[in-house]
């Protein structure tokens, strides 16, 4: 067992017992070269500065599921907001102070009788302004195909065993809309603040592959 | 009253945002979403005409037949008007 011999690395593993990752100095792909060429040209021509590019990357990285969780928690605690969110999600998000840019957003609500699941079978459309970058599995052919062929089996693999009596609705974001799931508020959360509730809302709960944590 | 539509069973080349697994399938319009520029033209930097976009609801039974996991479960997908024929 490599972990039993932290000082040894003859077998190609690091002192912590994990294999060394190969250096990434392999040839660039066509699109990597293209990205570097376009970026350098934009900088050379004075259209963008490296600082602006770094700031934009920071802004993209700053988007996380916490934004979506805050919107969900507000909907759980404010029935008027929830009604507006289900009717016109972009306007409701702006009202809640969450900037979702030009995103065309729809919120689909889980109830005791209905469960919603989001997929983009064509590519990887995802409400990044509310959930950040999509998880790698969301972009795999396995998830993209199985979510519409055998969604209940997929849900079971995520730990969600949906009773047959619950209507499952899969949403394939094929075009201009993006979707998040408004999960059902867990039992035993009466009196909790919106901030405390937001901590229960997971990314997967808003994709529909999971349920919120229980307190 | 539910409006029944069928997705045209076309297989054109190029950038198309109508999933192949729904072509030729019948569903009901869940809601109209308004008009959006046609991505089949936009993808090639052609002047894009606005197309009405609909959310169409299909049952698993309609899509997968006897192989459906749970026949009454549904898939909602966004389909542009020029891909739909009314029944």
C-alpha cells in the first residue's frame, strides 16, 4: 500500500501515495493556439489589456451556486417573491439583487407530486449566472443521453429514489431558455432564516439531480 | 385546450437546435416563449429571421415507445416554429 510508505516513491507515486500527474507541456490543440493568437492580437492592438482579461476570468469564477441558493431561499420564505419568480424569473432575480445578465431563465418547481430535472442534450447549456460553471458530468454524453432515456435510473445513481407516483418532468434546454429547479422546502425548517435555508440548497438540487440538505 | 404539434422529421446538415431524438415525434405546446433569431442562420452569420419558440411537452411513451422507462414521464424541449406542424 503506497500510503504505508510515505517516504518511498520508487513506484511512481508521490509521498502522499498518489500518482504524479504528467506535465502538461504537450503540443497545443488547434483551438488553444487560436485562443492564444486572438488574445495576443487583441492585446497588441490595444483593444484589451491582460488585466481586463484576468478580471473577467475572476468575474466568471466568482459565479457559484450560492447565487441560485439565495434565490431559492428567498422563494421559500417570501410567497410573493416565489410567485413572481415562477412567472418571470429574470425580473425576480434582478429584484433580489442577483444580476443574471441577458439570461432567459425559467424556474421549475418541485412539489410532492412533481420532480423536475434539467439537461442540455445538444451541448451543455447551463444557468451559469446562477450556478457557476457546470460540473463535468453535466457535459458528458452519458448524462446528456441518459437524462432523457432513463432519468429515474440516473436519479437513483445520484441518491434520489423517485416514487412511481411522482410525475417526472425532464427539461431539455435546447434553445434560448435556461432552467433552474426550485426544490421543495425540506421539512423541519420552520422559522429558519433565508441565510440558514440557503446553506441547505445544493447545486444538484437546483439541477434536479439532488434534493436539498435537511437541517 | 392543448395544441398538438409534430416535429418535422427532417435531417438537414449543419447547426440545428432540434434534437434528433424528437424529430417526427408528437407533443403538446406547453407555452409560447416569444420570438428568437433563428440559430440555423445565426450560426453562419447570416441575417437571422425571428422564429417563434415553443416549449413542447412529449411523453416518454411517445419518444421511446415500449422501451420507455416510465411512459407518463415527460420531456419538455424548446422547438422553433419552423420545425413544427400543427395537427
